[in-house]
C-alpha cells in the first residue's frame, strides 16, 4: 500500500536517528541488511549450516521509507546476497557444497 516494507520503515527511522551523531550528517550512509537464504541455497551437511547472507544498502539523508526500500531491493535484484554467500562458502570450505579441498589446507590461514 505504501510502497515500503516494515523493515524499510525501521531502517529509515534508524538512519534518521543517527543524524546528530555523524560528523557529516549529509554524507551517504551504508548499512548491512541480513538476508535469510533458507530454501534458496543447498542445505549442506547439517540443517544448522549457514543459510544467511546480507546486502549493503546505501542511503542518503532525507530518504523516505520508499527510497530505503528501493535501495534495499536493488542489490537483492542483482543477486548480491547470493554472491556474498557463495564467496564466504568458498573461502571457508573451498567449494560450494561441503566437499574437501585437494592439495590445499582446509582453513585459510587468515581465518585461524
């Protein structure tokens, strides 16, 4: 009816609430918004495997809830949430579906 989800209204309110805390309140803001991927990605070896991802949303001062909604929908439309999940899955496991890496250490040294 209003062109925005309740989450867009909440993010818009949060965005407005920090105006006084910023050095430059007119600068764009960047938010990470979580995305549930259950049903969109393979389950993996356990049903407790990671089924979440996120997108980065860029908002500007004065954005309406509809503007925030549109800014959130765009990276989802492009599939950024699936790309993030795929990237993290590959970094942590060496493949997308839980197989073992061959000839490479299992956990990258930066994550140990």
